[in-house]
């Protein structure tokens, strides 16, 4: 049996069909045998979140109960170094990363065993190594499976559908046979030997079975909310035109409170640049959970991120800059020490500003690894509190006129206000203010506005008149003791055309437990015991991939909720979280600016707590559940005071 998953109609999908047909011609009946006998999975346009290589055109994993054979069409060697071309090679299992290149003869050249392809991103025409790219894909696939405790031996192959022939050992041209394909795969590494005969195997049976059911082989099915988000990417928006008119001449800043659509506008603009001009945009965020969420949307919308095709690549800023530190030669040989990160930013900036690394050398780094570094534009989400070292370094590495920065009002959670505008002439920057609340339905917007007024917080936005409705539940007892409420919320989600993945839970640090090096949320464990699947984003390993099943609810810590949204959002132990932030600020004390302004420490701590609180309160679209552990405490009482002012759409559930 051969199963192909992925978006039909793409070049990669057509190449996957060529792979399937070649295997069927070589091993007749392989596409129709039972899964127990032969199981081959082919995933098209695979996205690996959180890895240096995020896109693999085709991933193929196979397990053959009765070994099949192929005739070597390349020079193959065994572990002994001897040639193994005299006899057919036995195939037991394989794990392969396949790169598809549609270049014709004019865009491909071979230097020794290296295959290079021509590309240009608006600058000079460059040659990049498709072989090196394929090797990185293979290692990323190996790392992805290893992180799931699947120990396999991965191989690689390149497919050039537009070529009549190609001599590179690990590549095949357009009309390849199964013998040629398997020979190219086998030639990427030495084979096992069994009595003088080559054997292609990727690991033990259990490991291969686990690889065959890895999340990358699950078809990601969009919910109604997903489809709305994809439609939003393509929707006409005058603000997008304003952004695109400025890009290239100056830096664009999107300024607005939480819920005004800054992240969506960034993605809309990047999508239009790709669709109309084939541009490639890097979207950076510090938030791993948000990065996973955006990558899920990119996967659903089948948006590429390659140098040749253009598209959108989503990355986390620290990972991205650490790769630059490595290329600039300022990383030592020891393990990474994240407390050294600010000093590394400063050191990188110093060697650039001091001329030790020239603009030409920066460009050479970009062209030497275009998949990771070459972008037409760089968009920054939640850029309002980037440290000054990060902002200055990014502007030194990339032309500031290619930058677009989402600048959240009163959403500082990493430190002081960022200095993006430093060094930019006034005519080289443009600010677009977003005043309307686009995420929250009207009732939710009214409730959050009342909370902001009551607590003296800054959240001044216009309710969206075209999005009426919305409801709030204030729960004065543990959420997991209210199984009827959870069942009702799930039923309402599905009746609206959504699914479990459109439900977001936020939990405080106290709601997280650690065991055997893995982290999990208590609420996720308790829901799991009752049959509710979850994507538990409190675990760093879980955040390395996005939710691939619509049956999973999403769970993140409050610290990771900024930029995320859900049709239904549950704020678990909301008052406990606010109290923790409040007490943390009291312990930390005033910063220098606050001291100069003679700010009262308790007032500053309350402001800090509710700044975080408003970020969490603005995550839902339709339904907000606020669970309080201490309804009579300071923060619980404030929530209840606001809730009682809206009896028409706020339900208070007592313990």
C-alpha cells in the first residue's frame, strides 16, 4: 500500500505521483497490497516546525514485510567499502527526504558530486547547492524523528522532473524508474551487507512502525475557523496597500492594542507579496507557540518558504540570530549559554559597525546559505519590546526599508520599549495605527473595555460592529470539575462548524508539572484522562510542531499566549496568574524610569499584572471562560465586579 498525503496539484505532489508510479512499475501491485504486508507513506510539502530546515518537498517512509529488490543503476558500496552492483539490492525499509527541483538544463549544473541550481531574489543571479540543501533536509528529518524517540537511519534523494538525464549519483531526472529512484536513495550512504548482497534498511521494525505514524503523515484538515483565517490572508484590505507602498522606501510600523489584527495584517501583507511578486518574507517572533500556530496556517494554506518559490518562512528571533552568530564566528565551542545572548548581540553589532565584517561579507553569508538567510522582506511580530541589541543588529543585517514591525501598545512583557526608530530618518518610516478590535466579538470587547476602565489599564479600541454577539463564563470552581461545561463548550464549537483545535487553554506556571524531562499541564493531563486529546504547548518538544489533529485542544502558558487566538478560550486559574505577576513585580522592584517618575511600586505591580491580563483576555473570538481560584481575592473580585455589569451575556457559575 502506498498512501500520499498533502496538497494536490502542486509540483511536489506531481513528483510524489511519479515516485508512486515508479515503485508500482518496479514492484507490481505494491500500491494495492495490504498495509500489513507493505506500508509506504509519502508526505508532500512537509513542514517541520522548529528545525533549521522547515520545508521538505517529499518525505517517504516504507516498510516491506516481504523484502523487495531493485537493480543497482549507480555505484553502490557496502559498509566494507566493496561495490555491491553485481546482485540486486534487498529493500526492507527506508526513510527518505526528497527534494524536488523544477529547473531545466539552463538552471542546473554539476560540480563533482554537487548539484547546483540557479536562483535570484531580486539581486544577482546565484548558484546554490541543491545537494547541501537536501543533506540539511535529511538531517532535519532525522532530528524530527529522533525528538519523538524514533531512531532511524535517514537517506536522501533529489528529483528533477524537467531534466532528460542527470549524472549526479543521488539524483534522478524526469522519467525515472523505480530502479533508478532506489539506486539514487541507496547511493546517499553505504548499505548494509548480508552475504555479499546489499540491504537497504532504515532501522528496527518498531522504529519504522513509529515513523510510519509520525504526525507529518497526518493530513492537516482545516476547521471552519481555519478556513476563515485562510480567507483572511487573501482578503482585500486597504491597509495592505499602504504597507506595500512604503516597503522598499522605509520601515513600516503597525501600531495597535491587543486584538486589533497586527499579526493578521503582517501575514496578509507577506502573502500578497508572495502571490503578486513571488517575494519571500521572514516572519520573526519570540513566541514559540505563536510560531507553531503561524506555521500551521502556512501548512493549511500550502504556502511555501523556499528560495526558488518565495513564500513565508516563520522563525523565532533567538534561533535566527544564534545562526547568524555562528556564521559571524562569535560562538564558542561550548554549549549555548542563553544568558550570554545580549552580549552576543552587542558583539555582533560591534564587529559590523567597526568594519570587521563588511556589507559584502554579510551578503556572502546570505548567498552561501540562502534558504536560511535570503529574504526580500523581514516582518517582526510583537516587536514593541525587543531589546535594543536585537533591533540594531537586525537593521545592520538587513536593509531597514525591507522591515515591517508590529508595534503593540501597552503590551511590553520582555522589557523596555524597543528602539526600532533609532537611526531612521522620519521620511524613512511610516506608522499605521489600528484602532478597531478585529478579533473579539462585540460583547467580549465591551467586557474587556470595562475591565480596562476598572483597573486603569490602557486598552482603547473600537468594538467591531460587524461582529455581534459573544459570551463570557466566569467559573468559580475548577474547570476540570465541570465536565458538563467542557462538553457543552465542545458541542457549541462543533455546532458553529469549528473543532477542538479552535479551543485555547491558558495556564499559569503552577499548572505545569515536569517528569522525565518532559513538561505537561495539569489540565491537559486531567482532560486526557477523560478522553480529550490535547496539543500541550507547555512542553518545548510539543511546541516544535504544530497541532496536526483537529481533535486536539491547544494548551499554552499565559506567557506564550500573545498573538494566539481561539474561537473559545479558557483562562485557567486566571486570578492566580495575575497574583503571580503582581508579586513578581513587587519582588523585582521599580525600574530606573519608574524610579525617576516616583511611581508607586504597588501601582506599578498592579499595572504589570493587568497588562498581562488584558493580553490573555483578548485571545477569544466568540467565547471566553475565566476560571477563578479565589473569587473573593483582589483579582477575582475585580473580574466579578465587571462581570456583574453585563448579565445579558456573562454567566457566573458559583462553586
